[in-house]
């Protein structure tokens, strides 16, 4: 009898395999995030960020990559651009949380429309001069 590898004909893990269980469930990640949030203070975070910027300026490529990820953003994390837009529009954390809850309660098609409307709103606000972000100010 041939031993199962848990993979399909293309070598990817197949549904129901017991070998490659994948990443942890989102709920577990949220528990870890909550614990981190309860543990780290804003002063702790400020110190970490200051040290990372200092190290990046000194040529530490890992620190530079880390700082760049948060300044320039990526597909999964917030960036300084997000922070600047929220500040320019006076969006508070409470408002942001309420909007996120509302967004998560939408079905797929509503989320798609909401995303397209958001992108259009940002483009219109930028063109109209309502949002003006000077990245030099971010690094002062």
C-alpha cells in the first residue's frame, strides 16, 4: 500500500491532509495580538521605533526594511500614509473601529463596492487638495 503524502498531483497540500496543517487559526493570532497590546505601552513602542530609525540610519538593513514596511506600507499592514490620511480627515480610533466592524459585517459584493468607493474618495480628495501629505514632515 502506497503511503499518502497529503499532496495533490501538483505537489500542493490537498484538502483534508494531516501533514501540512498550515498557519494558525486567525483567532489564535488575535489572542497573541491582544496580549501584545496589553503588554506594550506607547512609550515602549516609541522607544522601539526610535531605535529602529536610529539603526536604519546607521546602515542596518533589517531595521531599514522594518521602518520602510511601516512608512510605505504593504498589502497587510497599516502604513504612515494611513495614519496621515486618518489625521488629515480627523478620524479617531473609535471611528475607525466602528467602520471596521461595519465593513466586516458586509457581504463580499458590498465589501468590493465599498473598497472601490474608498479608492475613488481618496483620489478625489487628493486631486481637490483636501489631503496633502509632506513625507518630510513625517520624518522630523
